[in-house]
C-alpha cells in the first residue's frame, strides 16, 4: 500500500480521514467535518496537512475548510460543478479526472444524488475509495438534491469497482441501516450474519467503517434492487430497477 489512512471520530457521528503518502510526505483530509479533531490527529501522527479533498458542500463535510486552510495553507480540491459552494476551493475536478497526488494517482467520480455536486476519490493502486455520503455501510445518502435515477447511476459506478475495494464512508450509520435492511430483505443470510456482527462491534464501541464493495454488493439493499426477495417484500416484483431503488429509498426515509 502506498498510502496510509488514519480514521477518527468527528462531530456526533462523522468520521474524519487523513490520507498520508509517506514517500512524498503529502497529507490530505478527506472533507473537513471539524477542524480541531483534524488538527489533533495531524499532531498525533506528526503529519503536515497539504490538501483537503472535499466530497460535497454540506457543513459537516466542508465546515472546517477555511480554518484548516488558514492554519496550514493547504490546497482545497472539490467538484468543478459545485465550486461556488465549496469554501476556499483552489482546484476544481470533474468526472473521470485523474490527478497526481504525491507519488500516487487519484481518480475522480461524479456521484450525484445526495447533492448535485458530490464526488468520490478513488485510489486504484491501493484499492481504496472515499465516497462521502453517496454510499454507506448498508445504506446510501438521502436524496436532498438529486433524483433516484442519479443516485442509482452513482451507486452503479461505485459497484463497478473491484469487490476488494475498501470503502471509507463518512458516517457511523451502520446499525440503523442494518435494521432497515433486514426489514426489506430478511431472507438474506449474509445480511443477517452481518447485522449480528455489527451489533457486536457497536457494543464494544468499534467502528463499522470501512467496508468493502463486495460486502455491500452482498448485503446493502440500495445496491440490490435486482434481488427477487427484496422486490417481493416491497411489492415491486419484476419492476424497473430504478423504481425498486426509489421505493427502497422512500421506505428508508420513513423508517
């Protein structure tokens, strides 16, 4: 692995992520939910903040940008199509862009749905992707600005990554997501087993993040609209996959 990832809690249920490339010494904060915990983590690791990789504009993801930029003079990278809402943005990136960061390459995916300007950062050499609020362990982001079609397309883009890809999502929502997932696909034995494991982890205060693409493909109802069991449970047997996804998301909103 060419990068090191340090994960730590921020706010009430966010995770902060520092990504460090040791050969060049560059360090990025993926989003900036809260400046003080990020600064403490940098001090703990002995790293200097050189970049912020913003996934989207929400305050619990970009609220610390200006404080961190003032302290570290770091470069803020964010979505070109949402630049007006990313505080302190320096570099604008779009879908399919690849940029060199230290001695590694980072690929950008536009993954709208939660917001219209949401992006993910993929480190192919390390099989790591940072997905913000598009994909969660056993969940997906609420559709605040986008449409079901947009979100389903975004999730398919992420599901095309290799099964072994490590997925860093931004919130500890997994236990609640598991309860909902079981309500719509109770027959899924892998999901039942995973839910038990999640309960054990949370009882010990252990994070359920990161996850992997393969685990989500097997257990996350939002990427499984093709599941005949799920379709039967929600009364949409044989329906279009986008319609199944949309109904699943609607049910989660009201769960």
